[in-house]
C-alpha cells in the first residue's frame, strides 16, 4: 500500500475533543512534525476529518 507524509501545520488548542483525539491517534506530538503513514481508508478518513489542521506532503 502507498505511504503518505502528513505534517501538522495548525495547533489543536481550542478544538473539539474529537479533533484533538484524531490528531493524537495519527501520532502527532508537536507542531510542524512530519509523520509517514500507510494510506489506508482509516488513515485517509482521519486526515480528512482534521484537514484544516494538517497538510499532506508529496
């Protein structure tokens, strides 16, 4: 399966609890952190849910 790189570009402070939990579930600990994940439907759904906080890097 393909891999995608995701970067957190906005803070999760003052966001709903479900969005904070999604950011944590993706593995983010700091702002501007880049992580690499498998492009499964579950991960893509999480990225879509917090798309205003993260950026997909090619």
